[in-house]
């Protein structure tokens, strides 16, 4: 799936100012800055993304 075909979304906790990140899920999770969408994205295996979220939830 190409960059343009993915569905990106941001947290419902994000404010209206646009200071947040967006993610897209799949076998690889993509993370990008909403202010600089075209500059870069971080791609990590979905299992690692889930491990990060689980760790954040328990701390």
C-alpha cells in the first residue's frame, strides 16, 4: 500500500491547533507529524507499536 492509499487519523485527544501526530495501522504502523506530513514518517512493525501503546497504558 502506498503512502497516499493509507488512511491516516489522529487522536480524539488532539486539540484544534494541529500540534499532534497521525497514525495509520496495518502490518506496519506509520506515524507522522501533522504540521509536516510530507517531510517524513516513522514506520514500525505493528507488534512494536502495540507493545509501546500497552506500555504507555500501564504506566
